[in-house]
C-alpha cells in the first residue's frame, strides 16, 4: 500500500519532514535515555550524524558532571514521578563531538506511545546570545564605572516623568545628595529658586522631549540649601512609541567661572572708574600748575605726573586694596635728591590708606617736599623737616609736616599754585583739612584725613 492509500504512513512522512526541517535541534529519547531520533539541526549543532547517536545514551551529548548524573535523574523520575526539567525551559551545557562545550536552551516534553514513555528535547545553541549578553553586561559595567568615576560632573538618568533613577559619585559630590536619598525624587528638587523649581523642571523636560536636547545655565540647590551656578544639559533617550523613554542629565558646577566673570566685570568697572579718576587728577594738575615759561611748566607738570605714577605703582603692588603710609611718604619724597633724604625725619605707627587717599596724600607730600627744596628749610644748609603722624581721638589720620631752620618770610606768602594743589588733594578729594602755619623756623603744616580713608590690614 502506498502512502496515498495508508493515512498513517502519510502522517509519519509529514512528521519526519517537519522534524528534519525544524530550525532547532530536536532529539527523542526513551525512558532509559536512549536516543530514538535526531534531526538535521541536532546533527549540525552537535557534529554527530543521526546514525552515530541513534541507540546511544543521550548523555553522550553532555559534559561532566551531568554526563555521569543523567541516568540517575531518569531513574529517580521513573521511581518518584518528580520532574526536574520536564515542562520547563532552562539553560544547560552541551558537548559536541569534538569535545567542546557550549550553552544550550533546553525544553523537554514527555509523551507516550503504545504504553511506552518518550521524551522530546528541543535545543537551541545560545552561544551567540550569551556572548552578546556578556558583551552588553561588560559594556554596561564599563560605562557605569566610567560614569561613576566622573567627579567633576553630576550625571543622572530620569524616567519619562522626570524622576531620578540613577546617580553618579560626581552628582553626590556636587549636590550633597547621596544615591539612597535622591532616587525617586523629581528633577525639581535640584533646581533653584524653590518657588519656581517645578515650573523650571517641567519646561526643561518639555523642551528636551521636543528638541531632543536642551542646555542652559542656572542655579542648583544643594542638599544643605546652598546654591551654586551650574550648566545643565538634558538629552532625550531614544523615543519609544512616540514618547521619550527618559532623559540623561549632566550638570557642571560653573560657580568658579561665574565668580571669575563677576570679578572681571567688577574689575573692569573699577579700572574704568580709576582711569576716569586719574584723568580728573591729571586735569586738575594741569589746571593748577603754573610757571613763568614753557620749559619750567613742563618741568613742574612732569614732576607731579611722576609722583602720581609712583603712587599708582605702589597701589598696584598691593592689588589696589590699600597702601602703607610709610611707603607712600617715601614715594612723595622721591622728588628730592638722595642727599636730602637724611634731613627728613619720619615718626609714626604703621597705617594703611585706601587707594584714593593714598593717591591724594602722596601728591600732597610731593608738593610739600618740592616747596621745601625750592623755598623752605631744605633750601638752606642745616635746614630739616620732621614728619609725624598718628590717629587722633576721632580715629582720623593727623599728619604734621614741620620745617626747622628754614627762611621765614615777614608775613605768610600768598597762596601759590602748590598750595592750591595741596588743598585740592586733601580737602576736595578726601574731605579733609589743611592747616598752614608760617613760623619763624619755617612752615608747619597739619593735614587731617577722615578715618573712612584708613584701611584695615
């Protein structure tokens, strides 16, 4: 009878066709573990032909120790009926003909025919899948170690609702929040000011979702309540079903940069202010300077501008914060030839002046020294000058310039251009006072500078 006449033979033929065409390895064993059939996919995976293994124990396909233990498993199942893997899928190890061992996904089904028990095993080589999984795990671990090792940036991941789901060590260092405390909290907890944090977070998330990425500078609130300047960048993860799967957030502390920029702006304003002030002083010097002829005028102006340059150099040495009075006196006396310096006495405590007061007082001393050299005590042999200073009861600076053995005019001379500059520097610039007393021994001058122009140091 042909298969067309015998239905059972036709069914069997179709079964064998499907059996051999299956992409997964399929093997049938009896209840004693002997292989009854072995399809082409099994031949390809294990390296055995069906003729090699049919009638052999299935443990031929297993590495140790499973090879030695398998018959015991079958005997225990026949005795107790307690299955270990039947009806369940699991990963096991297979052994090829060449002895190499590889991972398998195995599913086992039990069935009966003519009162005999059989087991069908469906197997798939999962070597590539495991290699890919291992590579992915290693890649994720490397990425995790890399991200966690970045301490200068706060890096975290958000879920689609904007809740924090990962947190690196840099984020902990910058924000003060540890991972246990922060996970599950919304992005808004990191933003400042608190009153608008939720609205800021919502805007950032919406912008990132629509544009794919958003970056802006802002304020970040630390766990202790302190605020720092940051650049925050949100990047949308690859969308799923037209919605972001989450967001990657990178925050960089730019407090030092912002502080430096603010300091630079202040410095530029200060430089502008000081430049304008210097120009105003130079303008006053030019306006108040006089000489009978052009060469003399040039000489006078150059001396005063040189004095101004010396005091500016002194202030710059001290970063435009303050200048010591003792050094300023030396700068003012620099107009004198070296041999005259020993004829000028100095006595007073260490005091510091603000840049404005330093500039004005140094120019005042320059005028007094120039006058003494040309017309006063230093113009005569044996003449001398005593400079003494202290803080009076009000805290103001009181400086006395006293000339000895100098020429004494019968009456106080008319106010000259040097005296005008002296008063302009102390009275107009510093709101101080100038008192001139023409004594028989020479000029006595008292300068008073308000306490607000003295600097702490």
